[in-house]
C-alpha cells in the first residue's frame, strides 16, 4: 500500500501544478484516447497547448502586476517630489516674511523706538 501511495503522489502533485487550460487539454486528450480505444499517457498535444496558454496567461498577469507596481512607485515618487517642493516653498516663504518683517522694523525705526 505504501508503494502505491508513493507511486501516485507525484502524479497527483504534478496534476495539481497544471493550470486550468492544461487540465482542460488533458481532459480532451484523455477523451480522444478513450474514443480511439487507446490508453492515455498524460502528455497529449492539447495538454501541451493548454500548458503553453497557461504560461502565457501567467506571464501576462506578471506583466500587469509589474506595470501596476511601477505605476504605484511613480505615483509615490511624484508625491514625494511634491512634498519636497512644498517644504522648500514653505521655507522660502518664511525667509521672505522674516526679511519683510526686518525691513518693516527698520522703516519704523526698529523695535523699542
């Protein structure tokens, strides 16, 4: 019984790794083999085509995720640059106000005239 379980486990795990298109292709291959009166060895053309389509779908999903991440990083970079610019402008405004106050005090004769 242990040998049977050890022999079947890799097949179950391998089947679990297949994507939906590969599984559907395997089912088509199996049905075609049964209809032709042959045994199905688990590696038919429809399964290989389905596996290729699954890989293409996975790659497309990875590309979409990478693009979304790049957009998020660009957005964060733009916000960070805006924060830095806003801080610079605030410091510049403080300096302008301070200079204006000093000029106004000088025109009035200074504090404690």
